C-alpha cells in the first residue's frame, strides 16, 4: 500500500517499481509472490480521481485523519485552528461517498483507517456510505464490534442520506438536512 498518492502517474510509477523489484528477485532465483497494489486515499487529488485510480489499484484505504486535514486545510494539531477540523463537514462526507462508490464500481475493497473508524457515532455513517472494512486502535475494537452488531443496514443508510443533505457539520451531527 502506497501512501500519499496524488494521481494515476504516481500509482503507475509505484506499480512499475514493484514490477522491477520482482524482475530483480526472479533473476536471482527468488520466488516472487503476486502482491496486490493499493494506495491510501489521503489527499484531495486522489479522492477526486478515485474512479481513475480504482481502474489500476487492487484496493484503497481511506486515511481519514490526513484526508480531513488536507481537504479542509486545517492542522488538527494546531490549537489555534484545530476546532475547524470537522469529520462531519459536508465536503468530507461527500468525499467519502465518492471514494466508496469508485471502489464499489470497480469491485475493489475500500477500507477506512483513522479516527473516524474508531468513533462509534461516525462508524454508523461510514457503514451507511457503503464502507465495511475498518482499521482502528485495538482498544477501540470492542465498542466498534458492539456498534456494528446492533446496526441495521437500513438505519445506517438513513443516517448517511441525512448527512449527505446536511449543509453544515452541526446539521450532520444533529441528523438534520
């Protein structure tokens, strides 16, 4: 999995580097396994071209922490502006849907890693957006499992539909369009 890929050229270059490494290993008599090539969707350019990237990637993982930071131009570690770091900002919700749809249309897995996956409230939204694979800190897993066990797909879809209609992060949080 390659991080911070911004577009198709970089994905192609990464694939080529893996291919060249395989050729080198094979020439030395070392067996070369078939390795799936995927990328982190962490920058807006990758999210906006997810349909193109999905044609040549084997999987995506959405890095929500960086994606939110770069989409909203907000440093989440800077106390002066960190309050503007909004996982429920309409642009973020729509970006997640865009990437999820691109992966689904090409039949490639799309996972989520980052703080959003570990938040039990946001987990319902993520499922409603069609995302089903999550990476999180081990300490967050028990609560996430509990949330997922009690979640109905129809309810998650309703949460996502409301959030996609929301004009602000506050509206999305309140469940109001």
